[in-house]
C-alpha cells in the first residue's frame, strides 16, 4: 500500500519535483574547480589560442583525446567570456545530464507498456546520488560520453522494436559522437547492448537481418572516415586511447588491494545509484517473483547495465565514473520494478523530496 501511495503522490507532483531537481544543478555551475576539471578547460583555451580545432592541444602539444567535448565548450566560453570557461564546461555536462534523463524518458515511452514509467524515469535519474551530488555536473567528459551512449542504445532498442533502419543508423552516429567525446570503449558498450537485445526473439529477427547489418556497415563509414583523417593529423589519438585502455587492464600489482577493490567497487556503485540500487536489490530478494518473472524491459535494461559493469569490476584499475552510462539503465529497471510493485515496501518519495 505504501508503494501505491508514494506512486500516486509522485505522479501528481512529478512536474514540480522535476523542476526542483533541475534547479539543483544550477548552483554547482559556479562551484570552484574540482579534481581534473582544469585539464579540459585548459585544453579548450589552448585550442582557441592556437586556432587548432581538429585535435586537442595540451601544454602546447597537439593530439590525444578526441575533441567533441571541447568543440561544445569553446563557443560557450567565447560567448560567456573566457574567464567563465569553467561555467561553460559545466553547462555542457549539465545539459548532457538533463539530456540523458530526457532520453531515458523517451525510451521508456516507446518500449515500456506502463506510461507511469516514462513519467518518473527522468526524475529518478536526476536524483540519483552520484549524478546529483557529483558526476552530473562535474566538468569531465563522462556526462557527455554517457549521454551519447544512452542515446545510442535507446535508438538501437527502439529501432529493434519498430524495425526502423533510420533509427538504427542514427544510433550508430550517436555512438560515434560518444567515441569522439572520450574513448573507443563506447563501441564495446553498444556491442554488449546489442548482444542483450538479441536475446529477445522478436528483436533478434530484426537485428540479424540483412537490412540491419547493411545499416550497421553504412553507419561505420563515418568512423572509418574519422580514423583516416585523424591518423593523418593526430596519430597520437589512437595510441593514447590504446594506452589508456591497456593501462587499466594490466596485471595485479597487489593482490590485497585487488581483493579490496573487488569488494568496494560494487558497494560504491550501490551507494552511487541510490535510490534505484535499493529498489533493484529489494526486487531481487523478493521471493514472489524471481528474475525470470520480471517485466521484459526491466530484465533487458538491467542486463545491459550489468554486462557493461562487469569488465570494470574485474579490471585491476577502474572507477565508478567509467560506468556512468550504465546508471540510466539501472534507473530504468528500478522504476519499472517499482511501478510494477515487485519491490516490497520501498518509500522512494522520502528520498526524492529530501
């Protein structure tokens, strides 16, 4: 009964709560520099100073990270004034976070039969602990990287349901944008999401069709074009990304630290994903409906999140921000389970209001 009362109250006040959640992202725009934020702002300033926009510029040296985050930051910094470059950088990340929330709502509206899910998913995402308190506004590439990946998988999912080649092609452009924001692992996320969706027979018929494969091959052409031109003017970009990935997969230097990491990583994710992680855990321990009895969309969303978190869990070096793209799919699964009343007594209303 408590779930029903909370659900009715949240649905009645969802617009006000969503507006308040969005307002929570305004004060951090003016917070001081945190962590490695200066790396991204300095890159943009150097790119503007050197009039070099095809590659990032770091301490006078050209090459390295893909430049999409900087491309979006530079015009905002020019409009606001370069002394406000950090505000410009955070405007991009906050916009990406809000875009991720809206994308999840759009996905839920298209694939989840229950319309209540689409109404609540954006709100639940914006009040997720790690997103609201840190990752959602921090001027790193991760929020923008995550937005493009969530958009790409959402387009892939809806294209599988509708058998729409246009949406499938757009999903490949979105995953290219994710790669241009940060790193090639975006394509790994996309591929694993594909593998999870293929498990559903109606989706499998479409995803294994010649039309779908032909569209995918066409969608990879822009990536090959970028690699060709990047290889000519920024060969460091490819080698930097290879080094960045392999450095996190190197052998264990301390078995004690590795054992601690295997325990702390899922625990930190559970805390980062509150309240959605609590909702999912409550659903997992409910004996009335086992995992196989969950709604299909919840199982697919949680499968996409879990399979993409696994490599970062077992890798010797990783951090929660690397799995930020998976957050949205945990939230989607949690809202589906909560609105389906498969979680027992979970009072999400208190968390959201607080």
